[in-house]
């Protein structure tokens, strides 16, 4: 039986098309900065990225001015002991978008399902079985 959780007062996913303009991106693949970039997000996913001068924005995007700001990928915490839905909000608030839970229970599978269905906000979770 899946446990039901109360709704959070904010959406689990940002659904508006978003354009972050003139931002400096920290790509994490090498020691470098990508200056004056534009990042396009649709339905909560990055769909395009490149030099700001190469973009002609179509109508319908919410524009975020990123001049003087930095953007980097979400962080992963590879050893957590996730115990309540409130933990998920704390992970997201600290830019942790993926966790590996070290002691799973049926709660974790149910919570993981709710996050995947976008009915609760939370990081992508990989979980183990219960401790033996």
C-alpha cells in the first residue's frame, strides 16, 4: 500500500519555457567557464545551450537575465540516509538533484514514484534494499 503525502505549496516541476540569457556556465567537464551563454529550458528540461549571440528567442519564453551570474549542473550526494519528504526540499534547496539512499524501505520506493510522477518535489533517487 502506497503512503499518501500532503501536497506541497509549490509545483514539483517548472513548466513554463525559460531562457537564461547572458549567463556564465560552469560545465564541470573541464576547468573552464563558458561566458555569455544562453540556456533554454522547456518542460523542465534543458533543450539548447550556446553563445547568447547565436540565439533569436521565440515568443513565449520567460527571460531570466544572467549577466554577472553563474550556472552549474545539479549536485549528487552519493551517501544519504533519506528519512522524510522534508529531506527532499532541503536537498533541492542546496542544489542536490540526485541522491543515493543507503537504507531503503517501501517508503523510499513510494516517494521515488511520486517524484517521478511530478506530484512531489524531490531529487532523482537511487535506493537500496533495507539493511540486513
